[in-house]
C-alpha cells in the first residue's frame, strides 16, 4: 500500500466577482493530479509559484476539499477517514502560524494533546534538541525570530511521530545552519522509515535529498521520475560564462541568467561551438568561460519553458 495516493485530484477555485465580470468561471489550481508516494520515499514536489503545490498539500491534510478526485494516506481517505489519515501525517505549513500566548514547550504539549498523547516530554525534548531549540523551550512564541518559529512548526508537526512528514517550503528564509540541522534530522527520520514529501524552490536541496520528483506546472504533473532519471534525460552539459552585454534573442530564450552569469545547455561539443560563435557574433565580451554538468535546476527550467497550459476554466 502506498504511503500517499493522489487519484485524479482536481481543484477549481471559484472566480471572484471581478473575475466573473471578466468572463472567468474560476481558476483550475489542480488538474487530474495522479501519483503515489511509496512508504520510505523522500519525494520532491516542485513547481513555480502558483503551480498548485500548497493546494495539493492542503487537500492531503484535509484542510481543503478537492473539486473531484481523492487522496489516501496509508489507505485512509483524507475526507471519509479524516481522523485516521490526519494522525498519519505531520504537516509543516508554508505560512508561519502560531499561538502567541504560549511558550515553545507549552505549544508542543498542547499539540500532543490534540492527538491524545500525554507524557510526551521525552520526545518533545528530543525534538527541541534536534532542531536547535533547547535553549528556547521556555521562550514565548512572540519572542522568537522567523527562523526559530519555523523550527517550532517543524517540531509541532512531529510531536505525534507521524509516519508521513510533509514539508511545504521548510527552508524559505531560513539560514544555512538551520537548513543543515533540519536536513540532518529529516534525513535521519527518513532512514528510520518515515516517508517525506517536500516542496522547495531550492533545487539543489531537492536534487540532494529526493529519490523521486514530481514537477507541477499550472496544476498539472508534467514530469514524474527518479531524480537520477530526470538528470540523465537533460542536456548533459552547461556552458557558463560572465558578460555585461545583452544576449541575442536566440540565446536568451534558453539561458539561465543570474546577474552577470549566463548558463546555456549544450548536449555536445558541436553545440558548445555554436553557442560560442553566436556570442562572438553578437559582439559580447565574455569572461570565466567554463563547462559543468547539468543539474536539477537546468532540468526544471527546460521543462517549465515548454508549452503553456490554460489556467482559466472556460464557461
Ligand atoms: N484560497 C484560494 N482562492 C483562490 N485561489 C487560490 C486560493 N489558494 C490558492 N489559489 C490559487 O491557486 C493557484 C495555486 O496556488 P498554490 O498556493 O497551491 O501554489 P504553490 O505551488 O504552493 O505556489 P508557491 O510556490 O508560491 O507557494 C494560484 O494561482 C493561486 O493564486
Ligand atoms: Mg505554496
């Protein structure tokens, strides 16, 4: 039995009055999403802003209803068997939500109480320790920095030792140290058998951690494969250089540009020559030319650059 099973999940948000006036009947945030996550997987759900990742996770967590389709967690339907499904899940939400009246330890005890767990202090201490929160146990939630609040959200999600851990952009706005602490801890839980579902915009994290990846674009799954397969199918090499000039249009479409750094996919030596010739013809001055292996971000950009799918639901 899969740990998580999404079956034809579709979600349409109703149009606002203004959108209706413009002829839109609503926004299809998810369109027939179907895939399974097996027990023990470290699974990545990737996609640009607005692709539908959080919508899918809200439906998984039973916080939002699908327009059609169904979701099961360890065999329990998230709507029909809400309580059993919810108990199997530990969800770290994308938004920082917390109760300002309690300290860290109290909020973790209260969360344990929701799941009917008493005397959970040994595990709570381990969570605080593993997430670098031990010295903040008695601090009020209001007194914590953003990154620390995020650590508490992770601890809250794990108080009931759920077999499936769902992390919605857990490292957004988080410093290097917490990222490393968090990944060390989550990887340990995964080794011990927990299933992990992760969304992130840090593709190097996904590449390093996830054994399998689904890519969402405008509510549709456009790629679903082992991470190694996704990397293998991509252009094998990337030409990288620095320039101050503007790229010719023919190159700009396929380039990944970060400030002065330009990166272009190249399958073979012939393509490298062609790219360099195009750069020379455009009269660009380039420095620090080098080649590197393609990574997940290259695959992602390549896939997302594909055909647009309509988001608006026709009336
Ligand atoms: N409550 C809502 N009502 C109407 N539209 C919504 C609602 N929540 C999300 N949407 C829309 O659904 C689409 C998917 O949003 P969602 O939050 O699932 O994206 P995401 O992949 O999590 O993006 P991000 O990477 O920015 O977190 C977006 O177009 C968004 O505007
Ligand atoms: Mg989101």
